[in-house]
């Protein structure tokens, strides 16, 4: 599995947790994505790449750069 630095877990089973090299490498909200991996709000678990988008709320939940328009 891909290693998530600084979370205290050894995802890739190499015996250590990778130390983060910058703030953009830390997953602050523990949703599995860091800022460097495309998380556009790393302090909100429900906002991350692939998240369900809520139309018309002016929030980009899935980090694709736009809010879903309600039809």
C-alpha cells in the first residue's frame, strides 16, 4: 500500500512510518489525501478528490475546481 507520511502507521510494511518532507505531505484531516495529492481543503474530511459533490452549495467537495450545478 502507498505510505502516508506522518500518520504513525506503516502502510507499506517496511517497518517505519515515512517522515513528511513538507507541510503539503501531511494528511491533516486523515482522509487519505494530502495537499500534494490534490486535497483542496486538508482540514475537512468530506472535501477530497473523489468525494461526493453536493450541487449548488458553492463548495468544491471533490476538488475538481468547480461546484456541481443543480439541474
